[in-house]
C-alpha cells in the first residue's frame, strides 16, 4: 500500500461548544485545521479556502485519526502529525454533496462523496487540501465531525467507522482496478442496495457480480469477500438508504450536467481527437 500520510483527523468537538455552530445557514462555512500546521501554513490554507475572517475553526489531531483508522491501516502508516485541512460550506437544501481536493494523491473526490453519503452527510460543498501531497485516507473523520457540528446532529459511532472502512477499502480496490472503477462499483452496489436490500450473502454477491459485469470489472475472490464483508456491515447499520439513493442520484445528475455543459463537451471533443490521433498513428505503422 502507498504510504498513508495525514490528511485530516477527527475534530476535537469540545474545542468549541456545539451551540455556537447550531445556527449555521446556507453559505456559512466551517474550517478544520490540523493542529501541527505552522502559523504560516494555517494562514495560507485559510486564504486558499476563501475563508471569512470570523470563520468557525475546529482543530483536528493525530490522536483521533488513530482512533478511527487504526482498524483499517497500519499504525506506522498513519503518521504522527496532523497537517491537512478542509472547509465545509452549507449548501442549499436538496443540493447534494460536492467535493473538490488539492494535493490528494490516493483517495479521489468520488470516494469521498461515496463515504460521506454513507455517513449521512448531505447538502454540503467540501474542499479538502494540504500544504503537501498526501494520500487522503484520513480526511473523512474530520469532515464528519465538522458536519455533525454544523448540522447539530450526532452520527452514530458505528456509521462513522463504516464510512472510514468504506473509503479505505475503495482506495485499496482502486490500486488494483483503477480509482474511477472502484468508486463507480461501490456507488452502483450501494444504489442497488438502496433499491432492494439483499437478504443474505448470496443475494449480495449477485448484486456485486452484476455491478462489476456492467462496469467490465473483474474481481478476485479475495476482493469479493472483502466487499461482501463491507456491505454486510453497511446494510446492518441504521443508515437511511432512501437518502443514500437520493444523494447518489444527485451525484450522477451532476456528472451528467458536466458532460452536457460547454466545458464537458470540450473535454469530450479533446478525448475524441486524442483517439483519432492514436488510430492514425497506429495506421501509419502499417502503411
């Protein structure tokens, strides 16, 4: 596995009273900052986030990262310093989740979205960043803690653990089948579970196999067993699967709108031209 560097650890919720965040409205922001950042790094990240001067800040520590990730990655790979940060901006009701990242080299935006949906996060614009390139594995914990404060709603501990496990497992799977494929597979399986909750391992395996087939993904038996274990844990938790399905649909709609936009069409045209050039190059080898 790639070396896990610190992105974002669990927020220390007692640093600020929950009541000070309870009245957050659309457009308001919460920032989480790693406690080991230098003063200069903190100022730089706050400017990068366009954070207002009076923004609410939650300090995050390395201790909580070990608490939430120690079960899924080696302690030696987690690290000893909290340096990475995020901003969570309250979005309009029904807007869904958006995630943008900078200096994150392992966990993708889609993986964050998937795991946050599992945790029950909704209607938030999230920006994850660090002063150096990091893997991104630990980001979820701090974001969930900050979201709890913003929504004034506790997320069950077992759901937080499951969301962290989902992110790690998706990232590991991405190393084998590709980041986009891994995120798409997890989302597709969750979408199907939201529609028809499987009653046993056989039905769950069938859902995973069908999703993998539709995405042209080949899974090893070990990968299949790990996915069955993960989704068994998820479906056994108190998760609002109707909300999961709704949030996944919003995420899909956002991708569709991008492809239909001028920017998206330009991307597709560039992609088409690339393949035309590639085919021409191959033809020239035989002419």
